């Protein structure tokens, strides 16, 4: 799958999730109404989705690991948005690419432990 097709496919779902969490996609040079910056909101959304997934796993019959997996999948959309759609620097560095690969390896490991 080409990069443009990947971006087009997931940009709509990322936009929906950002709207649900009331995160507006703004560029760094624009003025913000909130004292929290864009990346502060992204970090809060990642923590909220992981915490919410863990809490949902505890209070539902699905189990903690499945709830945490769902929270991690939701958090991945925020990581994707912050690192690749609106990066804090012009282009992702090798370090950012490595961090994304490590994150997805963690998700793959979590998927394997849940379903095996």
C-alpha cells in the first residue's frame, strides 16, 4: 500500500477520534484558545485511552488484557497523528521512525498474548 493511500485511509478515522476528544488539528504557528498546547492534549488523550481501556477491561467481562489492547489501539491513532500527520519538526527522523516501529512491535506482542 502506498503512503498516500495509507494516509487517506486512516486520516478520516483519526479526525473522528480527535473530534471525539475535542482535539483540534492546528499547526504550531496558530494561536491556541487553551493554555494546553496541541501535544499536551495528545499526551492526555493517549493516557486517557490507555486508562479507559484498562478500566473497561476491569469492569467488563472481556478481561483486562483485551481492554488494554483496545485502549492501546485507540492510543495508536493519537501517536500516529502526533508523529506523522502533525510532527513537531518538518520530517520524521530516524529516531521517530524507530519509536513507531517499537510501538507497533509492542502492539503486535500484546495482540499475540491476548489471542494465543
